[in-house]
């Protein structure tokens, strides 16, 4: 890609981000994006087939990275012994959420597009997808504890989804409400204190 092509693409992506941020995916206008970028419609279609592909270019890498980061964190957790899982669950969760926090702040605009502007795309289910991963992890943890003869209560899957969705929604409120990163660590610590105590009460550990 030569310098002129690179500049054209940068203009398209810059104006697309502004348009999506202001109007959301569904109401965003390709015509306005092309006009404000100062390019022809033909030039636009040389890069992207449609509005969906344009939105993909702005958020797909960040969305997939977040899912992958959390999936790998869960995999690492379940490689630990039952004793290590039980003793270190809170600290491991906190470390994981801090890593996610660092990533989302480093990619703030893309994450905000996902959270606030993606209705009508496959990206609007980020919280639900992470919640489902966590629900399965909770099942696995409960079964593991039973296997080592610990008396852990099984939680209704609907309640699990409600609680885990609430946790991730709370986490991503950092971005939705533009919470300064300097305040985020304490916010996350208090959020996890709340949920750890709640899970302990419900599951009986």
C-alpha cells in the first residue's frame, strides 16, 4: 500500500469512527463517512464491501483479543490443583481483570464502539459471551470442588448468568462512563470484593 492509499484508508477509518461513535452502527451513514473523508464512493468500495466490513475493521481485533485473553485466563486457572484454585481464586481473578483493564484502556475507542455503538452487529454480545464462558467455568469449579469432597452448592444457571453478566457489565462501565484509568484499579478491587463475597455466600464456601 503506497502513501496515498494509506492516507485515504486513514481518512475513511477516522471519519467512520466519528460517525459510529455519534450515531451507532445502525444509524451511521456510509454516505456521510465517504463525504467527510473526502473520497469517492468507488474509492471506499476499493477497501470495504459495506458498512459491516468497515465496522469490523475498527473493532474485530479488539473484540477477539478480549475473548481470547479471558479464555486463556480460565484455561490457566483450571490447570491449577483444586487447592490452588480455591486458595487463589480471588487474586487470580483480580490479576486477570487488571490485564483486561490495561488492554481496554490501551484500545479505549474501539472498546467503546463495541460497548456503546455496536447494536445490530455480532459485537453487541460481548458481555453475554464472556458471561457464558464464566458460567461454564463456575460449573467446572463447583464440580471440581465436589470431586475433592467439598460441600459446594450448585447455582441455578439462570442466576449464574445474571450474576456474571452483572460483573462484566460493571467492569465495562469503566469505559462506558469514561472512568479515568488512575481510578480503575480500586474500582475493580471493590467490584471483585463484592462478587467474591456474594459467590462465597451462595455457593457455601
